[in-house]
């Protein structure tokens, strides 16, 4: 009898809710039955730093073809230093330069041009190449979902997408020229683009910075959003929330986002 493909699930930061939501997800009976699931990590360790090792182990198993996908439980940012987050760590392990974070929840798919960066740095990090790369990664992801001609809308950086240069010139100087070399449209004011995406006018949105993209998504899919990394040579998804140390050990953490992440990984695999 042939063995089923395996998806690896890391435990995350053991001082947070990672081990609890992994256990609840595996016991939920809501996971894709076509796969086996392998937990990567030791819930009894006293070394929080092990969380980074488990992510590295899972990534290397995927690169060797031993796992069909990797799902990561949340990790405190300082545990993956010097990388800003697991996304950047995984891209480094895979040797990937062109990658992006995407969040999926409800009808929304949102990719980010910049990720975990202080707001004051965001304008300096937005380049035409970066915008174009994220658009192309987003289109590729939509095609994997069976969308033959993805409709991608791109947010402006400034209010009203710069108001013709009155409120900033990044749209005219950087973002619009990048868009013209793709099939995407924009730059659109972010405050209206997400409403249009929610109502089906777009298949995905490219946002310029973290909160611009995540605030609307978490408004409608707070418990079920999924974080995935575009551009890796393997499938990687994660829950869209943090380690929640304030409720760790209380047995009240919801596994819904992790369940959604595991099932999306199965779908993409």
C-alpha cells in the first residue's frame, strides 16, 4: 500500500500557544485526509531557541523532498534573529531572493511589498523591481489556484494614492511605472481597493506595507486567516497570528487559523 505524502508542522515558540494549537488541530478531524502529518519539535523542551532549529529542519526536509509542505506555528521574532521573521529565514535557507508574504482569509488575498518594517523605513524600501516582483509572485499564486487571468490590484502608498502628487510622489515615480510592466492595475487608493476586492472585482491585492494589507484582512478573517510565503521552492503556510503568551497554557487558544493553514498547504501540494 503506497504511503501518503507528509506535511510537516513545527511547534513554534514553546512559551506561546504553538504546541497547544498544533495538538488541537491534529485532534480536530478537520484536516485533509489525503496527507499524513509530522510534528517537528519537542513540546517539553526548555529551550525556546529550539523553535528556530525546528523551522530550519522542516525547510531542509522540504528541500530534500521528504515533506510535501511545511506549516509553521508562531514564533517570537527575537527567536529567529537576525531575520525579521520566519518568512525571511525560510527564504534564506532556500536561497530565494524573490519572495513575498501573502495573507489569505475569506475572499481576500493580500501580498505585501514590505513586511515587518518600521513605517518610517517603508518609503525607502519600495522599488519598482520589488513592486513588480510581488505582482508577478501574486499572479503565479492565483494561477496555481486555477485563475487563468488573475486580476491584481495594486495599492498606492499614500492617502488617495498620492492625489496626483499632492500627497506624495511614490505612486507616480515608482509604483505606476512598475505596474505598467505587468498585467496588474493601479495604483489604487487602499481605502477603496479592498472594498472592490471583497466584492469580487479583483482576485488579489498587492499592498505596500504590513498594516495596510493585514488590517482589512483580519477584520473579516481574524480567526481563519493564513500566512503563506510566495516564491519558495516548497509550500509553506502558517497561522496569521502571534505567539499569544498571555493566554499560553490556559487551554483557550483557537486552532482555526492553523487548521486553515494546514488545509491550504494540502491544497497547494
